[in-house]
C-alpha cells in the first residue's frame, strides 16, 4: 500500500499532529473535535482543480484504511458533534423546502441574501458550515462521486441508530415533524383531484404513515423492544414507498392532464420528505445497518443546500424542473412529425415546406407595403406583428412547414430518447445518432422547400407588381438598403439572427406551457359545460369549438407570440435607440429577392449576390442552431439527463457520419446497417 504523504503547511494540521504523536480525541471536547474535522476536510479539499476531487477522496479513504489513529479520531470527532449538538434543524430543514408556496420561498431566500438567518452555535448545521466553510465546497463534494463517498462512509462504519439515547430522541422527534408535514401535503387539492378511485382515501399512504410514526415515537419513548421497533420501521418504509408510487402515478397522468407550478411544488416537497424520512427511519430501525447510499444522498444534499441555501436560481431550477419536463414532453410529441424516416416522408416534408414558403411570400409583400405607412414606431411594429402572426397561423392551419419552427420541437424529441424517467434501460446511442441524421435531413428538406419557393416567387411578385402598377415595390436607395440589411458583413444580420433563434425558442416554450395549462385546467370539459356557450351553440358546434381550443390553443399562442416578438423587435430598437432587430431566413430571403429586383441584377456584382445568398443561408443556420441548442438544453435538464454520462456519443455520431454522410441530407431506401 502506497504511503500517504501530507502537503507541508505553515500551520500544523491536527490530523498530522495527532497521527505523529499517536494522540486520541476525547468525546468530552467537541471544540477540539470540530477543529480536527476541519483539518481532515482540508486534506480532501482539492483546491481550484476540481478534477482532483476524486483522487483526493481516494487518498483520504486509503488514509483511514491504513492509519487506525486517523480512523479512530475521525469517528470520535463525528460522534462528539452528534452528541453535543442539535440535529433536528439538519434533519427537518436543510435541503427541504418548507415554505407553503413558491412566492414565499423566493421571498425568504431573497431576504436572507442580505441578512442571513440566525444559527445557534449548538446547531449541527452551524458546525457543518464551520467544516465546509467555502461557498463552493458542494462542487468538489459532488465531483468526488457518490460511489466514492459511499466507500468513505462504509470505511468509517458510523452507527447512528442504537446506542446514544439523545441522538435517538432527536431522530424520533424529527421523524414526527416530517411525518406531520407529509400527511398534510397528502390531502392537498392538487393531490386529491389527481388520484383515481375511492379506496386510496381510506388507505392514503401519506396519511397512514403518520399513525405508524406516532406509534414508533411512543415505543421509543417507553423503551420498547428492538424487535417491535424494527417491525414498525419496516411498516413505515412500506407506506413511504406506496406514497412514492402515488406520486409517480400522478406524474404519469400529468402527461395527458398537464400540471401546474403549484402541483409541481407540492409533489417536489412530498418527494423530499419521503426520501428524508426513509433515511431517518433507517437510522431508527435498531439493526445497526445504515443505508449508506441514502446517507450519502443526504450528506451531498445538505452540503449543497448550505452552500446555496439563498440561491434563487437553485430553487427555481429544482421546483420548476418537472413543469419544464411537461412542456418539453408536449414539444417532443409534436417534434416527431418533423422527423422523416422514409423517402416518401422526406418528399412530403419538402412539399409541405413549399406551401409554407408560399405563405411567407405574401407575408413579405404585406410587410413591405406596411413599411410605406410611416407610422410611429410602436404602431409600425404592431402592424408588422399582426402580419407575422397571421402568416404563422396560416402556416399552422394549412399544415404547412416553416423550417425555423422545427428546432424547438425536434430538440425535445432528441432529448426524449435519453429520458431517464421513461425506463432504466441504457439509451441506444447508435439509434440516437440515426435520429440526429434524420433531423438533419428533415431540417435540410424544410429549408430547401421554403427557399426554393421564397426566392423565385418573391422575385416574380416584384416583377408582377412592377408590371401592374408601373413601378417596383422597392427601388433605388430603398432596395439597396434592403440588400445591405441581409448582408453578413455590411450589417448586424448574423447577430440579429441570434435574436430570432432566441425568440423561436421562447415562443416554443410558451406554446408548450399554454398547452400544458389547457390540459391541466380541463378546459375541454369546462367549455362543454359553459352555460353561455351552451345557450348560443349547438352540441355539435360546441364540441368542435372545445376540441379546436384544446388542440390548437398552444400553437396559436406560440405563433402569435412569435409574430409579436419578430414584429416589435425593430420598433423596440428604435424606441430605445439601440441596434436591436431580427433576421429570419425566409423573411430575409424574400427581402433579398425584392431588393435584387429593385436594384437590378445587372447593377450588382456576382460576388455581392453570392455573398447575399450565403448570408441568408448563414442566417438560417444561426436561427436553427440557437433555437435547437436552447430547446435541447432545457429538455435534457428537465429530464434529469447529464450529457457527461454519454461521452462516447460524439464518437459514435462522427463514425456514423463518416460511414454514411449522405444520410444527413437524404433518406436511403435500403435498411441502415449498424456500425461495427
């Protein structure tokens, strides 16, 4: 076994000193024990290089295994803190959301950013903050890996359940407090209204566990037998497991029924309480076998919470994750229609995109006409917004395709294939690479369909308007300005294309959010029972209206919001005197065609024209890349997916691309062979 060496410091580390002098800590001296723990954690803390966290923890484990003095002193130091401090706040507060609403929790965290909450010196959390005193300690604790921490605590072999009456008493009180909260949450409207059947109301596991916990408390208080205590603990664990199954069942229903921030918040709290109670009951079951995996989960959670307990973003990320998951799930389902697998689907995509391109041509003409109105910036932007919104809705209603609307949905479809909530099987990364190829060629098909109509038809419209009215819609300086606005080097068009990608992503999120609310609010049933609508509409008309609203409300909101995002962008820039605008590939292509006709092809160099065309394609690429990336990040995070768990995926994707590059541009008829 390699000998462990210590890094020399100006101040002598207590771990070194006690090892050198073969000293042993005293349980009666908790302050010295606390300093010993601080010095021991300093040995593990990797400093700035977080990558060393795993190696440093492995070194600490080796030290515990080879040096009995260090192992004994670390155990004594931990026992000293447990025996002389209040554990209840640690067990009932740290890492748990206590406030009765999202707003109140946010307010509490915001307030404590400026004036931190008071902690008594006998509070175990106060001691923990003295040991893990750096605000970034949670980073290296998590980077060291749960498997390694499990090994660390197994090496320590801490027994928290049986011997110390004060520790057992605090564990029992904490269990009662958590049990009461859990039972109350089990009867919330957001839970009751989603549970099917009447039997659960009699046998509600979230309520039954409280009765058993009270029995356990009385049994411990009266000093009952270890065997009966163990049996009670098993019954409590069983009810907690049933409570988790109830939560899972509710969440499965939300795929169809939708969810709300309030329900998400309550389910989040219930899961927190169940996991915490499982750990404490495991400590109380009198078998001296601690579930180390659960303990490590608590340890990691508490360290992170204490370091980031006043972080607003941390709280929002935790509680809104499942709501984001439902939104992404809705988008993922819709995204499947944008992924082509066969040649027939590929050509249908091109035809659908061609119809979408034709509608965009009319949008471009109307926008150029609106530009001649010379309204105030706000009303000019409002007019543009109405035009854009009407165009996007027309594309949706005619089941046409707009290339830039795809990424927000296809990104969720890709993330869905990595979804850890849909099963325990390891994702097939080769199939995921095939899916990426399908998305690439589907996106290419939609761009081709849009542009092969927009470029020539807009040019044709410009010629027809010139013939009919006797003058071009745009000409001279105005036409040249139109071209320069799309030029990648003579304008900020590529930056504005980034703005468009963000707006495409946000509109997709809004569409998913509204569709989720429609499902959660049971809007279909409520519309059918609406007294006023029932009076004016027949049963058939009312059913059609309710079905339309239920199935199209999300897309309507998404299209209207996108229309206003794009239409108001330039007006916002003018109002605030800042360079802010949008560039959308199909709109840019149409403007380019009108500008080319207005200036005249003979008056422009081939290089300039080619640069314009490349610029328009770059606008489209940025639209796609930004929208897809943002949607993909939200989708994978909401699903609990960590891309670092699949480092080999890029290699598989590259290998697939090298072997079949044309699959990324068009489908092939023969069956794809797996890469070996």
